[in-house]
């Protein structure tokens, strides 16, 4: 901006002299932690990159998730949610449905992780089949297949080929 000859938009600031604080980390661990704090402020960091960086910090520092959250100024729940993205289960989900992990949202990954352990893996298979058939991955596609599974199960009509709208109609008649 200074080279372009534009005045600073912020009142009272001089682009010829930018205030900065230089901090020398005491150890490699401190340096990693400082880098993570700086990178979290960046908008362009993907959830997967953030998760990998958090996991590296946990592995390097040996602190608990709670302590790491405190050091980063985040909640324990936030750290848990972000780490979910880099978990082996998340990688398994991405592999099963045939979608790159970075295209699946954190909340959807957390939801799908429960399906791996509670017997609802058929939802993942149904999502995979639709994607393999040419449909694009979307959260609504996942929602539709989850709804279909729940309705088919409730109505005892698993894998009978009913459309989702027919299943919803049948469920409304049952109510």
C-alpha cells in the first residue's frame, strides 16, 4: 500500500512505520504453539490442516486436549471437534464413500463416525452408491440417505426400494 502511494485507511497509522512485537520462542515446542496460534487466525487454513497441526502439537507437547485448548484460547469442545477431522475413523469414512476428506464438513464427519460403530454403516454404503452413480457429494445427499435408513428401519421396510417421499407418506399414515 505504501509503494502504491495510498494512504492508510486506519486513522493515525503511518504505513512507513508498522508496529510489531518480536518474540523469540524458548523452545521448539513454544515455537510450534506460537505458529498454531498465528495460523488459527488465518482464514485460509482448512479444517484438515488445522486438525493435523493440533495433533502435531498434542504429540509434541504431551499436554492434554484441555490444556492445549486453554493455551490456544479455544474451548475443549472445539479442540475435540477439530481433531475428529484427522481421526482414523474420519479417513475411513472418506474412503468408504469415495469423497476427499477435506470436502466433508466437521459436523457431518462427527455424525458419520457414530454410524461406523452403531450398525448404521448401510447409510455410508448408500451415499457411496449414489456418488458412484454420478451424483455430487452434498450434505443434503447424506441427510436424505440417513432419513431413508431411519424410515425404512422404523417401518420394517429395509432395502425394499421405496422412494424417500413414499417412505415419508407411509410414516405419516402410521402416525
